């Protein structure tokens, strides 16, 4: 099953529950390595990236047990700080284990991480910051090797906000000797979730959600049970699917506190949104408006992880829209696939000029990254006739069961 078949043209209607967050659970899984005991995560999504991360945890000596949607990790028996090439090159998030392993084992080794091909995402900020914490890091035989006798608190100044680098420093600093100050720290909800998780484990962290996070190192962390919050990007994807199909849906367990600014943009499209106790309700029957100009930015700005899905929606909006991508330069590969379906999108540097068309036409298209694959599914839902999305392994990295969720909302969609 490496394809998704969609018969488009049906407005989405119904109720769906939002899964646990991919971007929250991956650093939390890395953080479990810091505890010489048991971590239990409830609401853990069995997406491909989680499966890859679990295989890495097993490889370094963790014992793993699933019980439906709950995951138990026993990290008392870690024997290695080396991560093999097989899984590291499948997912970029493997790099955040580097800080955890330096803190836990005093050594770490990893090949350059993989994941989506959406532009340059160097890890030089990670390396710079970990060196500041008294780690020796060198490159040898295509691997990044790290060693330390003792991690020490330090002042870290990032030249710009980086989610991954902030996570790596947090994971290294919680057990370091002394105090670490992370300046220009990322403010994304997933950073705040990671800090909340670490505090419940016994870490001393303050300032998350601001430009400077302070970490006072502690000697050890404790066992924990924790529920993974809902995925704001999955929620945003399904809201935009409702817009593309002019539907009406309710998203249960949508993380409303993390998507307020995004919801304002969706309202600009002409959708009506209501925040309810159980989630978010959207009526997108008249959501045909274009957006004159929209750019991606770090949180609380418009998220780069929803830019592709927005491009699909704007391709059938009334009038011209402009999208500017400030985070990852490779996101616009999607435009070629949408143009195959009849979209009118021109790329000018890091801006996309989108002239809305009346209808997209079904056809064969290829997912090239996680969010671009989800965007093609949205396009297929709105298109005439049948759309086949190939290489859906990209989509399965972040969506637990996109076909099941959209089927619950009335879509004609299936794996094949």
C-alpha cells in the first residue's frame, strides 16, 4: 500500500478526533533516555517517525512495550550511545538524541540525519551549542562523534530561532552541572510541551515560551506517566481540507490554544470557526477567498508545516494569492504536482504566486515530503474525478491514518 486513491468532489462533513502530536512526541521519546527508569506515554501515535525512533531506542538498549495507544520505555539498560545509519537517515529528529545521549552516557555517535527533502537544514547550531556545554564533537567516517566527561551549564546565543537546536540543548542541559541560558530560544508549543514533560520528570526549567530559557541542572530525573497533546499540524491539515471541499466538520481534541493565529488566517479564507469545549467546529461552505500575502514564520507566526496545505487550498480560491516561505526553501516542490492537476502556480524565489482556478483535475501525483503529501490529499479531495497520490510513506511519517480520519468525514479515499 504505497498509494492513496481519492474520488474528489464531496464536501467533508462529520466529526474526527485529532491524534497525538508528532512534533511533541519525538523529543519526548529522546528525553526518555535521560531517565534511568520507566517512562509511560499515553496517546502516543504509531506513526512511522515514532516507529523509527523506537527502533533507535531499542538499538541503544531500551526495553519497549506497547499497550494499545500507550507506550512504556524502560531506559535503565542503555548500553550504547551510537545510533546506526539505518534509522538515523530516515528521520531528521534522530539528531535530538545526541544531546540526551551525551547527558546520559557521556558519548554519542550519529550519521547525518535524514527525513524530508525540504531544503537545507544544517545542524551546525546543534554542534555549536553542545560544544558550549563542554562536549567535544568531531566528524569521522561520515559520523558525528561527541564526548564529554561532564556537561557544564553555559550561555547559549543562537543567531536565530531553531526548534531542533533548542530541543537538543534542553535535553543536554537538564543533567548538566550548573545553569544554562538559551537565548533566542524557539517558542513553539512543542518546546513548551517538552519543558513541561521534563519538569514533571524533575528538571528545573523556566522561561519556555519566551526568548530565553533557563535550565538549572539536576542530578537525576524520575519515572513519569504523561499524555501526549494533540497535533496542531494534523488539526490544521483537516481544517484546510474542510476549506478545500467547502465542508463542515468538528475536530475533537484540537489544541485550540496552539492554533489561534492559524485560525485567524483560515477565517480570512471566508470560513466560520467556533471554539467549543470539545474542540473546533468549522463551516467552510463560503470559504472561497484568496489571501493577498501570507508568509511563514516561527511561532506564533504562520507555521511552515501548514504552508503546503494552504497552497493547495489557495489554488482553488477566488483571485490571486502570494505565499512566502521563510523557513525551508524546498517546500515549493509541491507546486509542480499541483500544476499537473490544473493549478496555476508560479514560483519566484521564495515566493509562490497562486492564481486560483475553478477546479482541479484528478490524476497521478507524487508526494515528495510529509506535508506536501498531505497537501496532495487535500487537492485530491477537492478535485474532479480520481486522484492517485504515490509514495505515501512520506504522509505516514506524521499522520496516523489519514484515510481513516478523512473517511470518517465522508471522503471517498482509500489505500491501494
